[in-house]
């Protein structure tokens, strides 16, 4: 459950509402090589890190290959194994190569879609305390509903990687 450095800073990406994907006024945060996953149970390592920092309801899988977002909750994605190319922010967003040890923190409304991945690609997802996750596809009707729910999603009390003093708390104000 070790983080590479206490001074680790995430990359930050801002995405505009594109009319189908609302995105967020807060940035997507990506920690590159944040978690030491060079062990026999990298999924367990990431689950432990997220849980220790107050993010739960964990799951293990990949990232869906269709564009979607979550309008009721923020999400963290920890890459346990393999690598992938993921588009964040919708069709006009940013395409990023992510790999084992990387962590992406998505504020509610941030579009995401896996474009390709290695055969061993494995992700651990988690959420801060709050309502259950809902998978929302990018449609005009869903966009209109999301514009009403996203402002009500509470800010997390901790950064899932760096804890109570992590950069998320400053960057998501």
C-alpha cells in the first residue's frame, strides 16, 4: 500500500460541457505511477489504499468501451495490471495512456471510455461515501438530468491516494 512519494502531484485536466457529456467544473486528476503494484496482489494493494483514505464500494473490472459518466458520485480508477488507452472528457476530451500503478480521479460528470487495452488490464474502482453509482450514457435527456444532479454531489473529504492532506482537496474547490 505504498505511495511513491509524499510530494506526488497529479496531472490536472479540465473539460468543458460538450452538450452530451456535462463533465465538471473540477478537473480530472491523474497520478502517474502512484501505487507500487509490483506484487502478487496489486488489486488488493489498491483496494487497501483507497479504503484507508475513505473511498469504498470497490469493484474490480476494466473500463467500459462505450462513453459514459456518473452523475451522482465521484469515482477513482486505480490501474492494477496492464495498460490501456482511455478517452476522458467525451469525444472532445483527452486521450491518455494509463498503466499499472496509475490512478485517475474523476469528478462527477466526467466522461470516460476505454479505446483499447492489454489482455491483462485490471482496474480497481471506488467511490467516496454517498449515493450509489449510476452509469449514465451520453444522451441529450441524460445530460439535462445530470445538470441537476451533479451540483448536489458532495466533495470528498479525502484524496483517495494521498488522504486528508492530498492535492484533490485544494484542486477541487
